[in-house]
């Protein structure tokens, strides 16, 4: 979800340059799919939640598979491994919207894959949030894990179907979210370097030193209780954001990934599934400046790469503990080297508050929030950041850096040591209708949201 997207070909080449051999998509957009053709990169292609009801009709599911899977099944095509049917459809916040359609959609997609002669190599799965299972408040330990009481029967049907079809259970686990908004949560328990507050499972006698293992094993226990204790588990999303919250920093993200990748490289598994390789998709590849911030400002900053494909911090994908750097995107074209800032000659700054609010309505100002990278600037700095964000979102078109005389373009970079004033990328996909401030509405483009899988 971005106002400006990197061209799909550049993204695929960036994956290849970094040795990334698997990727998860949230839809089946022909642009990214065509770019992936011939790369050999293994793909999990997605069906959005708003299409699940349609997939309860077998004919529609069959047509979807033909259009989005079979058409790429040729020598030099796309190496599709999974079809993700929905994305976290049982979130409590959805109020049961997808409860009655997810399983029929899953069954129809797998049947359609089978009928197309692809079912042995391509499996349908449902990426689920970790809120589909829990331990009771009276015994909050992993060994007591069970599927959520309101969906126990449905989840049992789903996991038994996955087991029968040979598909994995896909779960999204976010240690950062355990920490976010919970000041009592031990910070070191979110990472992989040991903790001063381990959790002892009284049922198994196991001592847990990080929340990832505890969460994963809670799922393992829930699967066992549902009669499929050996069902393979793929972690469909895990990551750490770099802005938008006091704990969302590049330093913490680097620390989290270093520990996770070291754990994966060692094939350490978890206490209930020891010495096993766990397939894990890192969320996400690139920042998304138009994503909803309803859960928090950090939502736009999950990428291991910036919006333009530049690495944020050192990251050794091998998990060997080195200080290796990711390979940046190549061939990225930028807008002109100019920014938009508060006009030093503006006659009246009394109206600047309304202009900042307007700019931030149509551009990403999450870096200005409390605990974020640009927090701490004065009012003029904040306004300049907002004006520039809007200016870049609008492709620097004439009139988008004015705000009734309060703003003016500059060739001098206003960035500080901690706050980066961006220049947006110039991508053909980002071109389109732009309106002038102050009556502008940014054109927000729904784009590829890519998730990385590190193959060790």
C-alpha cells in the first residue's frame, strides 16, 4: 500500500541480488507475477479476504486457479508453491465476517488445483493470526494452548483438511505487538538473547526465554489437541518495524532479526519442535506509506528496505552473525532533488496548523509522532516535514508546495541526523491525476505488499 511503487522488475532483481528465493504476495496482480516469471523464485500467491465469498462457488474458484495459477505453469513461468486463501480472516476485529466462507473457499481452491493437475505440488493454505489460539487465563502456558473457544470446531475442521491435503498451517507471529502498548511486557522477552523473566510452563517443565517460542508452541499444543500434532507450520509473517513507536527503531529491528536468523540457521526449532527448520516469511520487504495506521503509526514502517529499496540496517541473511549489508534496489529513478519547507518569508504563520493537518491527511507524517524518528523538531521543522511529504506524494507538481504562501521549494536538504526528508521515486505506476494544494487529494495506489522468506 504505497503512493509510489517500485517497478516490479526492480523488486524481483533486488530479491535475486540478495539470494532471496521465496516470496509471499497478498494478491495475484499480473504485474508482479509477470516480473517473477522465469526467476525461479518460489511464490505464495494470495486471494484477498473480500474474494472469499466468491470462492465458495466452485466454478469461480476453478476460474481463479486457471487465471492466476495454471496460466503461469509453464517452463519459464512462475514457480507457485502455495495459494493463500484469505489473510487473517478470523481476526476478532472482523466480527465473524469470514467465518462461514473461509473453509469452503479453501476446499474449493484445493479441489480446483487438484482438478488442474497441480494439487501435488501447489497447496492451498490460510494465513491466520496468532489470535486464533490461546491458553486459558487460569493456566497461561504453551502446553495449555487451544484454539479460540468461539472457533474451536471450525479450526479443527480446517486443520484436519490441511493435514489431509498435505498443506501446512500458516501463522503470523508478532513479538513486537506483544510489546506494543503493554508497558509491563519484558522488553528482552521479545528478542532472542535470553531474558531476566523466563516463563516456566508448569505443565511441561519447559522454560521459555522468548515470546516467539512460547507463541509457536502454544499453537503446537492447540494442533495436538485438535488431533493433528504433526501438522507442518509455516510462519507467514514475522517482523519488527523501524518507526512510528518508541520501540519501533532500526536498532531494535536489527537486534530482532539477528536473533531470529541465527536461530533459523541453527535449525534450533522450538522446545516442542526442537532441532527443526522452521520456514519463516519476514514481514516485510518494503515500507508502505499509504497503509492504514489504525493499529498504530508503525504499520507503515515494517520494511527491511525503505520505500525506495535502500537497506535500513545491516542484516546477515545467512544467520552467521556477520555485519553484512543487504543489496539495494538498482536502477531506481527519483524525482528532482528538491524539497518543500516552510517559507521563511511567509507573512503569517498563524494558519500553519491547519495546513500541516491538511498535508498529513494526504501524506505520511507518521515519523512525527511520539517516540518516532522525527519527533522532537520545533513547529517549523514539523511543518516543513509535513509540507515536503505532501509535495513528494504529489510528484512535486506545480502548486503542491505553496499552502497559501506558507511553503516554498528548496534545493537544500532539510534532513537532520535522525529525521530524513525524503525525495520520492519517479515510477510510471505512481503517475496519475494530481490536484493542487490546498484542495488536493493524493492518489493512493493499491500495490504489491511483498513478504520475504529467507532460505538458509
